[in-house]
């Protein structure tokens, strides 16, 4: 029997079969026509809309903390591959539109927006109670607003996708203005506030999903960015009535035993275990590169291929006030040891940063301690990423009041944070000079929220980024000979990242930000 005959027989067999026989859907899956109908299905879709936040925040510290004066990186001279140089370029302000790490932020945000849009466009076709619909729509709108807020601050105006893309032509939108993006963010955040419920605390813990509090905090930060201070103050004042408060001890905020606590307004959820993609590994990224991390992490593994990032700067370490030991010790520790010829670190001690002096023949490297918690498997931790904390809200409230000419009213929220940070009220601020208080609040935000991806946004929002980062760059060039003359040439154009080149090649209507290759 030849091949031609076999093909003919198979063709006749297929033609003679019933249509429903050859159009089978996988029996272990729900087909799309039958999905997006029930509350359970929409909640599954909502979980999928949260998922890109994990990927986003695994890149966000490069584009935020390392872009600022808070952290730098360990230069790895033996490997000059793009996986290293692209991340270094972000910190050094020498990045371009092909940078994979700033581009990743852009793509992950739009992935989250796309998934939220599917929910919002399809939910009217489902069978849900009004309460369930309000909750799901509220969370989806929070997520869409949150992602657009991240995009507009990093990239300026972006394509404003607010509906599910169902046809190819719908994928190629031009950039909307930043004002138009902000208008959409505000509409979504307001609707989310109206639909969502207050946080529910069970034994001091929340679910981790977005609540009215998260949407309120988001909108308040948007208003602060737009200098609408009175509107921000009203929103921030409402948070205390929702049950938020500071935990008694600063260090407790970052313990995995206190995830989604009363201080948490919103945090990115990670889960230790063997579920693929749900765990975090921040501590392994932030430690010096080593072939054995056991002394620090308690788990033996080689982080030489992933470590060396987000290293606290001397500038930040020196910024802690005398007496601010509790926050300093909870935020930063010293890895002590030696480097080999390959610039890999051998840990010999894990020491407190307080009054630190290296042992003879050893060097000390600061690392971020906030994300060091007990865990069992290497590169597999349970640490969430804090996005909004009540301490953040209190400091924004102090700032909003001060910038409205009410410095005396700014002292209470400011000192509430400081009293917890210092362990007592002996370091309370008493000045009511508006200019002085502006600088004090900015300093307090830097210390309290260090390594939580606020510093770069705060510098841009307050108009200090160009001045601060040029001065910081000059300091770094005195310390590190590997920095080229072209680094840290910061101007207004560098306050935005470039639109990804790969997107512009697909969509010719996308213009590039000023100062980058057109």
C-alpha cells in the first residue's frame, strides 16, 4: 500500500466522520465559550491578573532602587555579557531602548493590564451576585490603574489599552499623553474605591488581595504626584479608620510571620515551596556572588550567577541619624569575608552593621537584610514585596499637610513613624519651618522605605532627581574606576526610560522619548 493511497483513505475517513467528532475540546479543560461565566471562573482569571506583578517586582528594583542613590551593584569584571551590563547601565544612566530589564517592566505591566481588561470586558456576560461582581471589578480596576501608574511614571504617555484586544489591528495604538493616562488611572482608582470593601483582619492578617485601602493609597499617591495635595490628604486621612496601624517593632514588618499584617496596605504575594514561579529569591540576588551562601541563608547554594545586585550605598548608610539603630540594623547587615581572583566572595561571618569594623584580612559588604528570613530550599523564599505600608501613608500625609502650608499638622504622622523607628519619642521633630520640614520628610521616607522601590519615584516626584543623582554619580566616580565618563550624565530626559525598541519595530506609531535614539 503506497503513501498516496494511505493519504486518500485517511482523507475519506475524516470526511465521513461527524463534525462533532473531529471538533473535540480537551476533556480536562473548560473551553473558552464556557469560561468567564461563574464567580469561580472570574476569580481564577483575577488570580491570573495578579500573577504578572511577581515578574514586575523581580525587575522593579533595578529600575527604581538601583536607579537611585540607595543602592548600586558589585562590578563583575570577568563577565561583560549583556545580562550584567544591561542591569549596570540602568544604574549608571547609560541604558538604551534595547535594555531587557527596563523593557521587562513595560511588558509585565501591559500583561497585567491585558488580563484585567479581559475580566472587565467579559464580566457582564457572567452570572455573579452584585457583591461578587463589585469585588472582582474593583480588584481588576485597581490592578489596571496600578500598572498604568507604574508605566506612566517610568515611560511617560503609553498606549492606553482599556479593552480586550480581539483583533490584530487593535494591538497597534499610538501613545496617549501622560495626562490622558493619569485621567484613566484616576477613574479606575475611584471606581475601585467605590466597589471594594475595607480590609478584613483575621488574627491581624489580611488576604493579600487589593482592598479599598489599597485603592485609596494608590489614588493618594497619584494625587501627590500631580501635586493635588488636599485631595491626597483627604484620602490618606481615611486609612486609619479602615484598621491600619504600625506594627510595634520596625523589624517585625519584614518577618514572613507578619505577611499582610495591619501595617500592610498592599504587597506582592510570594509563596515558598515547589509550586513553580510562586516563590521569591530576593536575598540571593542581593548577596555578594558566592559559591556557598550557607553562612548567610542557612541553605547551601551557589548564587554566583545571580547575586551582586541592589547593594546598599555608603551614601545611604551614612544617611541614618545617630540613634536610628533599630531601622538601620533591621534593614542592612554586613557580609564579611574575602574575594578570590574571580571576584567571588567567601563568607566568613554575618555581622551587624552597627559600629561595624572588618576583621583583619577581611572585607565587609553591606546587603539588604529586610528580605532575609528562614527558608528550606535554595532560591526559594517566602518573602513578599511590600508595595504600600501604613508608614508610607503616614509620611505622605505629613508631606501633603506640609506642602499645603500646614507644617504643624504634619508633625503628628511624621513623629508617629519616627517614634516607632527610633524606639521612643526622644527624636521627635518639632520644627514648623516648611522648607526644613520638606527636607526632613524626604529624608524620613528614604530611611523608612529603603529598598522598597520608592526612592527613585520620590526623587522624580519632588523634582530632586537630576540634582541628587548627578551629585551621587560624582561621588561614585571617585570610588569606582570602572564607571565611564558617560555615566551619571543625568538631565530631564533621563527621568523617563525609553520605549522598548522591539515595540517600536512592531508598531511604527510609537514615538520615542526625547534623549534616546529615534
